[in-house]
C-alpha cells in the first residue's frame, strides 16, 4: 500500500506547526502510531525533545540532523510528522518519498519562501511531489492585511539580501504582506 505526503507551508506566524499538531492529534485519535521529527537546529522555547506551536501546545519529537535517521527510527509507525522542513538538506525529499513508498502517511510543515521571498531549500521539491498541499497565511504586522511573506529584521531594519537564511528565533521576524515586505539590497 502506498502512503501519502501532506505538506503545510506559509510564512512565519501563519500557524504551520499548529496545523501539523492538529493533524497529528487526529491521527492519534484514529489510533494511528505516530513518530515526530524536527531539525536539531530548532531549539526554540528550550524544548529540545518537543515540537511546540506558539499557542503552547507540544508533542514529543525527535531532533535530527540527517533525514536518514527517520528511516531508522520508525518501526511500526503509521504517520510521520516533520516540522521545519526548510532546515533539512535536499536528501529529505528522497527520504519522504521512501516513507510514502513504505506506506507511511507523512505530514510535514515548513516555510515555502525565505526572508528574501525566494523558494526555501528543499520545500519546492516537496511541494511538487506532495499529494496534498496547504498554504497558510498570517496577518501583516504592519498593515493588518493577509501576510504571505516573512520579514527578517536586524536591529529593527530589513535584513540585507546577503544575510544568512539559517537563524532560529522569533524576535527578528515578522509576518508581512507583499506591499509591506522589504529586502535591503546592499
């Protein structure tokens, strides 16, 4: 039996992790065995072994560096949850496809675009092979309209285009609409 791949994407503060947790909860209610993974670089809220949403809900999660670790850690599992897809290397695509071939239901979430407004890492490839895609929006922290962009700030100003993408934390990010989104070109 072939499994299924569901991908949840959107900008920061759009509720991706919250939606992932909601779907994982439903799987547990359906008496499915789940395994949840997150990148080891995600140390927000000092919750090393938990995936948490901003609303405070958490679930046990295994932090990993190499996506291949998932293949070794999923004995007798029906549903595999993965958060922060954008932080994983490209090999995550083949791992997720392998899980589907093995009959697993994969539910994963991550940013689809970086702070520059460009496709983020492996996520575009996963969107292409997914069976179901949900794109969430947030509220623009400047004008209050629908936000689909992630604004990175450094010392309160838009981050330069050349700034690294990998930086975990809430204090330097905002959800913004396309009109309010800015990228500083050096």
